[in-house]
């Protein structure tokens, strides 16, 4: 048979250039593309809405910190109850993240995102109206449950808007910026609202803002395709229940240990149960074809390394936003508003670090970016470890806040990128949940350990005035944080060296 004739001056059509198949650790086909009437929305608009959802989740982790004295007086909380205003949110959030991520993958990420936002708004309004300790703590726990649905769904949807290349790097830069700004901005917003209108407005404003984000998500975020029928065989109910209980016991034991002591029977029982349940979860997952966390997920790309490093970063990150406001209020005698305003340079530096991280990674590589960011943050923490009881804002807080914020923002973005690298689209929700879980659990472990250490140092400084003893405890916490960050940077180099000895997985352009 003669080949088809072609016009003069044109090459005859031939086969498309061969593209070698990319090595993929998964056998499942890629997820279907987004479809629906909202699919025409520009990715930038959808990313703005999704970033606002993530900002709301992170805001709720710190917005109550400055207002705790006023909340305690207004609701009649005990010392333990005051602690659980913070812990109830973090406990529910950390324990249910994996379940929320897998539910988003199976039930539809936009559907789970909108349901989580609606529940978050309702719980926030309920918290602002609370007049009894039990109601307030329950509302905070429901906020955490809703956040566990919002965070992984929003991250998976954001990744879907920018499948690869520089666009994904910029998207993750925005993600890191709003995450850090949410944690730091919570201190500012809490201080402003508490001093101006009272603590209930912390929750009222968050609830109203979440309702606006929900409306924008319905209008601007592309609708996911209708999921296949969810059967009992597709959702790992046993594994989900086991790991949720394990994380609950672990976080509860660690947070309770700060007040009850490490020798308390309840604390030891909870930590022991967590170990047993985690071992059971590993055994369950190895024998189930529909495992909640397939073992292959941790070996895809650099997911395992990214999550390990994120857990270590989280152990310092959450503690930073716990100890710094305490130092400002208890030692420097700053009011709620001044404490919040004092966090603005940290938030701005965090956003700047997150914004430049993707561009820096394209120039010097992911490993060099992570290592540089962690060492920069470690230098800032080392500076904070020199705070004084008669310190000044400019030298004791503003100065170290710049390197801490820059390093924190850049490290957060790049570790998030590593933790979702190489994961197929249909499992992006689970990957996003996993990196959020490791950060939350790492934060609970780090905060419990550092708070216990700081309290021991303060209690042992009986020969010093009260403010000097408090400062000594905070200095110790910041100094240990600097050491942890330095060790994390060295571990990042070691993991990168070990990774080069294995066949390299496909790395997105923005992460090279």
C-alpha cells in the first residue's frame, strides 16, 4: 500500500515521538480529570479559595492562645479545662486527618471540603456562644474534626489545579505562606479581637469568615467527577479505626503529661495503648489489599523522607507559637494586642520564605533548599535562646523572628512538596492527610517534651526571681529547638545521599 500523499513542502505524517513510560510505584490508572460547570474557573481563583480554607484551619490552631486568660474567666474554666481549649482542637485534628484524607479521595474532595467548611463554621459560632466549659471544649473538638476534612481535601484540590512544573511550585509556595501566616496571624487576630470586643468574637469572626470561604468554594472550586460506588471493600474501616485510636491515645498522653507528669498512670496507659495500636495498625495494613496507608505510598517518590522531616519540623513549629507569646505576655508584660502585633514580622518573613522557596529549589535543588532553610531557622532559634528577663522587643523578638520566619516558610513549602512528590492524583488526598498528620503528631510530641523541659528548668531555678526562672525555661526550649533543627538539616542531607543510591523517581520540574 502506498503512503498517503502530502502537500508539497510538508513532511509526511509519522508516528508521534515515543515517550518512555515514567516509573510509577502505583498500578492504578490516573484519576479522571475534573469536570462540571465550575471547571471553567481559573486555577488561580480556585487556589485562592483553597488557600483561604487552609488559612482558616491554621488560624484556629493559635487564635485562642492570647485570649486564654479571658476565656478562662468568661467560661469558668479550671487549669485543666483551659489546656483542653487548645488540646481538643489539636487532638481531633491530628487523630482524624488520615480518615479525612481517604474519605476525600473516595467520596469526592470538593464534597468533603464543603462539608468540612460548613461544620467548621457551625462549630466556631457555637464556641463563641458557649457559656459552659463542656460546650466550649466540645465545639473546639468539632472544629478539629472539620479541619481534618478540610486540610487534606483542600491540598489535594490545590495540587490538581497545577499538576506539575513551576505552577505547582508557586501553588505550594502560596500554600506554605498562608499556613505560616495563619498560625502567626491567629495570635494577632486573637489579640485584636480580645482587646477590642472580647474573646467570643474570636470564634464569631472565624465562623463568619469560614461561611464566606464555603460560598466561594461552591462557586469557584471545580467539581470533582462523580466517585464510583463506595463499597465496604474499598474503605479500610478497621485500619482507619485503629490508627485513629492510636493517634488519639498518643496525642492525649503527650498533652496530658504536661500537667499530670510523665509518671501518671493515665499518661502511661495512653502511651502504652498507642504503641500497641500502632503495632496492630502496621500488621493490619500489611495484610489488607485496601489498606488505608498502602506500604507503597511511603516509598513513592520521596514521601517517606518528606514526612519524617516534616514531623521534626512540626515539633519545633508548634512549640514556637506556644512559647513566644508566653514570653511576650508573662515576661515582657505585653498586652494581647501588642503581643499579636509583635508577631507580624514573623508572619511576613514566613510568607516571604514560602514565596521564594520554589524558585530557590529550581536554582539550587530541593535538598539544598531544605537544608539551608532548616539551618537558617536554627540560627534564629539559637538567637531566641539568648532572651533575657529584662529583654527588649527589638533585640529579643524582632531580630530572631526574621531568620526563623524565613527558614520556617521555605522549609514548610519544600517538605510539603517532597511529601506529595510521586503520588498519583487519585491518592493525593491521603498524601496530603499524611503530611498534615506527621506535622500535627510531631508538634504534639515536641510541644509536650519542650513544655515539660521548660517547666523543669523553671521549677529548678528556685534561687532566681520568678521572671528570670520563666525566662530560663523558655531559653532552654528555644535552644533545644535549635539543636533539633540542626539535626533535621543533617538528616535531610543523609536521606538525600541514600536516595541517590537508588533509582531516582520522577521529580517535578519545580523540585529539581
